[in-house]
């Protein structure tokens, strides 16, 4: 019925109806997202890990600052430890992103969802938009909080940064953007695999295991490959100091964006071609 309505009328009318379908799907996805406990717990762990681990590691650095060599101090990135918690937070967001898709397959609710929104590409877009909006807000609050607390600790050692320093605002905003793109990748993987355990295993392998295995390769292959892994591309977006195994911030963004686009593109194709 909905498909028939969308196929009738002028392009502008069809576009308007399509927007209505997207809006209704986003409202439905928001209801699902905020009414399950896994969302609350995952977001709480995201905030705690981002702020807590960042503050803890920064405090340890401050405590041992006098023992650091001049070389280490000169190459010190004040955001490296401040945003160390993002490595854990991205896993929490990744698992939650996977569940956005796979939980409906596990319970069979996906058939009702497809019945309510037969336009599967629109449905996937609604899931991505709704989830990304939530992650963007939570990650932004977490990253900004971690930044100001950690830099306040580093000020005593004259190693802190101001939000107005060159490249700092870009790095602070890079953290939330990184988390959003990781979440999008997770939704795509969930839609492709359709099983929670398998999708989570793939996500953890890509984000945790593969980077460690690549480091076992001889130089310069290890650094050359590491630069283009999702975790390293994300880390480059929230770094102030350029490290040998990281791309430039803008390049890191486009690499991670390419991963997200490729994953969602594959998910859209499979959603249309496969049965529920």
C-alpha cells in the first residue's frame, strides 16, 4: 500500500511522502532505542569510559611528569591521554549499533518493522539517523567534559591546551565524529550479518585484533597499513600531534567515512535482496 502511494503523483509529492515515511520511521526507531535497557547501559559506560579513563590516565601522566625526558615532553600530545577512553567507548557504541539491527532479527520483530516500513533503504536510513543523533550528543558532552577536566590537570605542568589553540577545536569535535562513524559501521555490520554474536565478533576483530596483528609485520608495512585501519583513522581525527602511524586529521576522517559508506552501502543492497 505504501509502495503504491509513493509511486503515484509528481516527483515533489513522492519526495514529500518519502520524507513523511522517513520521519515516521525515525520516531519509531527513537521509541525502540530509548525503551531498552541496553541503550542506557551502553551510553553510561560510554560516558564513564570517555571521561573516567581520560582523567585517570592524564592524572597518572601529571604525577610522573617530572620523570619524563625532554624528548617525551616535546612530543607530548595533551589529547592523547585525555581521549584514551574513546578506545573503550567505541566498543560500547559498536555493540549498541549492532544491537540496533540484530536484536530485531533475533526476536522476529524485523518482519513487523519491514511491514510498517517496506522501503528498507529508508528504514536503514532512519536507524542510522536516529542512532547517530543520540551518539553525537552523548559523545560531544563526554569529549568536551574530558577535555576541560584533563587540560585543567595538565595546566599545573604547563602542558595543557586551550580550546582556542590551533587545531584543538577540530580535535575535540573529531572525537564525537569518530564515535558516530563507528556507530554507523556497527549498524551496517549488524544489517549484513544479522546475528549479534557474529557481528560483534567481526567488529571487535576489526577494531582490536587486526591492529595488533598488523603491528607484528615488519617496518614500514606495519605503520603503512595501520594508518588506514578504522581505529587509527578515528584516532587521527582527535589528535593534535601527528604520529608516524597516523594520517592527517582530514585524511583520517575521509578514510573512516569511506568505511562507513561502504558498510552501509553493502547493507542497503543486502536488505533489499534478502528476505527478512
